[in-house]
């Protein structure tokens, strides 16, 4: 906002407070007025919207200690101390301001360099320059709400967190959360959401203090692990135990799917532990595509053998090829 506007606007009167109002009472009053005149509470009411911008403008200045001090100083000068935007020969409005700084330093209408320093450091060169004086929070700064050139200030984002189960994250669902104001709001969880992913709800956050864009609600999602399945992008992974004879001789086994009937997979003879069998289209289904189910074979070693089983294995051991399965590993380790 240009400082000239500050001569004309009584921000204390706009908010209905005294010049001695404390920061706490100022904030309390503003919040009450903002709730009353907020556009969301008065849809289509142009007068309420204008009033909301007016009180937001006043609060933006008075809530900032530096701006409030500058505003009080400028208002104390009176409406005669105006700046004009005219060119050469139009400096009439400066005389009242310069006279304040000229008197007491020799007066007589003489304005030395110290006078100009005091004036321009106070008004931040109102003709639009970006010289000294553009400090943080001052009315000459190039960004910010009504106090700057960057337009109204955007409202703050609100962060929310939720924990969902693995199936919900995979399939998607609309859930209800409680906002910071205690009111419930709905969040659409898209299919395939990842653990730690953030979902942004546009325009659902805190209102702008000066009539600008409302902030967002940012929901951070945590996903509980599943006892059987894990995520690998859009693919689902599952570890499937098989017996030694199933892996050695080959077999057909059942593999679970997420939320559906089991599928039957063929384990080829001689399948090693760790081999991955793929089931097309049984992974995570999203608008961007559908993943697969990846079944990793794990050979299960029996923990207990009866005498007959032990004798059979010992007989097999005597007949199995005399190959050292670790020979290649040892050779590579030595190189």
C-alpha cells in the first residue's frame, strides 16, 4: 500500500479498537471480524467481501510492529503531509514534510542532506524506487499483501496426518478426517497412494489475512504394512514357500492375491530359491496403469525329519551329483 493511503484510512476505527490495543486483543478482534465477514460465510455478498478485505488490510498493518509504528508516525503528521506522483515543478506536497525536518537544524527553508536521509529512510522512496529502505515487513517492500507491490498474501497451509491400511492404499477410498477447527472434512485417497505421500486439498487451508488466496490442507499419508504383500511400484510382491521336492521335481502351487481368489502357478523342475514368478495384471490398479503380482519362490527346509525321511535323504545324498554349489562363488571371491 502507498503511504499516502495511510493518511486517509483509520485502521483502528476499521477494527473498532483503540490506539493502545494490545497485540492479543488486536488478534482476538480481527479473528472475530474475519469470521463474520469471510466470503465463505457470506457467499455472493459483495459488501461483506469488501468489509473482509478492509479489516484484513487494517490487521496486516497493525499486527506488524514496524508497520504499526510507521503508520502511527505518518498519521500523526496529518493529511497535509502528502506525497504526489507529479514530475518537475509538482513538489508542493513535500513542503509540509520537509519543514518538520528543517526546523531545529537551522530552519529557514534550507534542507541539508541529513534531512533527505531522514525522510527517504522513513518513506522508502515512495516514487517506486528499490533503493535503501526496502526491509523486511515494511510498507515499501516489493512483496506481501496490501503493504507491498506483490498482491495479497496467500493464506497458510494446514498439515494433517492419517494412517490407512495396506488395502485402502492400494484400492483407494474416501475417508473423513477432523480439521484443526474440529470440523470433519473428506479426503479422497487415490488408488496406489504410497507410504509418506502427501495429498493436497486446494483452498481448504487458512484464509489470507488480507483478502488473498486461501491456503491448502496438506494430508500426509502413512500406510500400515501388510503381513503378506509389499509394494514395488505398481507391482505387488509375495514370498511363496515351496518344498524341496516341489522345487526339484516341479509342481503346481496356489499363490494368494490381494483381496481376490488365489491363482495357480507352475513351478518348473529345478526351480531355485529366489526365482520370481510373474502373474500379469494382479498388482496395483491405478489410472496410470496396472502392476503385476511377483511371487518369489523360497525353498523351505524341513526342521524335523523322521527316520524314514532321513534314510531317504541320505540315500539321495549318496546319489546326487558331486558338485560343489559354492565353487563359483569361491572362485569369484579370490579374483
